[in-house]
């Protein structure tokens, strides 16, 4: 299970809005000639497109009085540059400062820190960051889903299910939450519950290739190879350029060569539920 890109984009949009609000509400900077709102927006845009340049720009801005907002841009540039460990640490340092008077902004920055730690492969620190964020915003559905992913990565599947239960109680139309919960239930050998969650995800997001791939995996592993082949074929037919289609085609090829009783499934619960990783 991987981070949901849509959730990250929503959080990033709020992070920008909240930081700009903090800039407007904060005390005047010592260098009045600098338009710090414009500097911040430009730096964030550059961080996503050309992070190395953004680091240099943020340092120049910092020298001209950009303060913690310039440091935030540096941290985000480091993230986009691929230095996830340093980015995660800096974001965690900045969250209580920039979120001092705005818990939602603090939670947003901690959520990005959690994402950085996940990308760095440090799932324990990712969960810790998400838990700190949830302490500030306990009803944030995206944060609950993100922490569930971090918990599943450390094979704490029941804890992941608990977070996803809470997320779906707050927003029962989150298809990715059903899919992630299905993957967790599959890992716990709760295939019936996993299939029920997959079916619900497909109701909300018809034809989703990751949901079909996970369902096909369960079908194949429980002896329903014809049903699995139907799902694999649908993936290849409808989303031929997706990562799921590549796995589905490999399984179709294997199933064509394997004896009827032989397992042919490639991939696991995590792979079956994975969305495109940003």
C-alpha cells in the first residue's frame, strides 16, 4: 500500500494557502522591499519543477528575511529533490513553529513530513509524524488513511484496519480507503471481508485496475482461476498502459502455461492495492 497522490495534492494545496495566511497575519518583515507572499508562491512552484534551483532561491530569500517560510520552501525543495530524510526532519522541526497558531497548518506540514518519511523507507517515523498530525486534526480523513498505510508497511494490519474504519466512518465514499482496507484484510487472511471492500471500491470507482488486480489475486489464490483471468483481461483491455496491466498480463501469460492446479499469481496484497506513487 502506498501514499494516495490525490490526498497529498490536497494537503499540499492547503499547506500553501495556510502558509500564505500566516505570512499575511504575521509581523512585518525587516526588509519591506521583499514581497514575501510572491517569493513563497514562486519558491514552491520552483520546488516542484526544479528543486535544485529552488534551494538556491530559498537561501537567497532566507538571507533577505524570508524566515521560516523560506525554510519551509527549502524543506519542500529537498523533498522534490529526493532527499526525503532531510526533508522529513526539517518539516517536523517547522511544524510546531508555523502551526503554532493554526493547528490545521501544523497538521498539514506534519502530514507532508510523514509522506517524506514513507518515501525514505522509515515507516516508524512516518507513523509518528502522522500521529502528531492527528493529535492536531483528529477528524482528518486523509491523515487517517496515510497513517494506515504507514502501519500496514510495518505489518500492523489490524491497526491499519482501525484507522481505515475511522476514515470510512467519516467519509464512506473514499474508494481508496476501501481498497487499502481490503489489502490489509487480505494480509490477515480475511478474504471474505477483503472481497467485500474491493466490491465497494469498484462501486465507487468502476473498473479501477488496482481493485481488479487485488480481486484477481484473491480469486486465483482461492482456486477461481477463470474469474481471475476475467479480471486480469479487463485490466489489460481497459488500462493497457498501467502498472496493474503489466502485472495482469504477466499473470495471464503464466496461467496459460501453468497446469490447472498450479498457482500463477504474481504480486501480493500490497502490490494489488497500490496506487501510483508520486
